């Protein structure tokens, strides 16, 4: 069994809208619905758990899951105070028989079903070669020169660009190990910057699959504008 956790519990204050960014419409359809469609269409995904803000569960069921007939969504979970808390809430709802879980930001609607499936396949393949590999994430390449600076904003040194990437989602892991990593983080009161960081601190390896910059996270009005342009160019909307 392969599950997906879609995080959509943020308020999105930077987008300057009265509507949470995951519920803003692009071409007449909520951002979250665009995201869910890619996971619904991925043959490797068996079940989906969606995390939304407190008070939005009924709305999500009525206006997104029911309206757009998402059959793979098994449960809508109330989010926590942080993204990490929200993901943990969802992980605790996933059946133990789950083998692999894919964690994805609900406001990254440009991910494709093919990329989702590829990450699952890569995780299995990498693990067969090295049993310590417990996760694989998608990331965008660094195109510009990267500088490491000190606390006075003076350049410490220039980082080799080929060794730098910008982490995105989906981030895909073996379920047992990811849940263990979340439990350990909770016990230690540790907050990571992403799911992979929790797995890394357990001593396990996480591989990176270089994707593309178009897998943007909608955070600002400019991101929303770019997402609309990319969807139109790619023929995802008429």
C-alpha cells in the first residue's frame, strides 16, 4: 500500500487574500484540487490523506473532494500548529500496512502524476542497492551562483553550484521509518525544515531526484500568476 499526505493546513498570509491559498481558484478550480488531481491520477498511489486547517474539514469534503470526485481520499485530517505537527497528525491516521508514503505541499499544483510515480519507483530501486536509503525527494537545480555568508553578510566562500539544490515536494519515504523519525522528533522536541531532515537525523540516507523550477509552491501573488501561465502553456487548462 502506498499513501500520500497532502498538507494544506497553512493560512497563506503572504498571498494577501481573504481566502487561504490552497482554496484560491486557478481557472475555476481550487489550487488544492489541481494538486489532488495529480495524485488521484497516479496509478502507484492507493490512498490520500489531506490535512486542512481547523474548521475547514467539512468545506474540503463538500467543495473539493466531493465536488471533483476524488475517490482515493480516505480522510481529511485537522492540521496542527506547524507543518510538522500537521504531517504527524496525518501519519498517525495511516494504516500500519502502508509501505511507502509521499508527502506533498497542497499548494504545489504543478507536480505531475508521472513525477509522483517516478519517486516511488526510485525509492524502491535505490533501497535495493543500499538498504540505508529510506527516502527520495524532488529538488530544483541551483542556476545562480551560491554564496555562503557570515553574520555580517560578508562572503565566507562560494559554494560549488552543482552540489546545491532547492528541496521541493513530494518527499517520499518508507512509511515505517518516516513515522519513527517523526516520533523521535516529537520526543526530542526537534523541529526540522522538511520531512527529509527528520529522516536524516536518524542516520538514514535520503536521495535527491533533480526536477525543475516549475514545481513552484504558491506563496505570493506572483507565484499564483506564474502557476496560471505554466498551466496554460502545458495545456492543463483550456
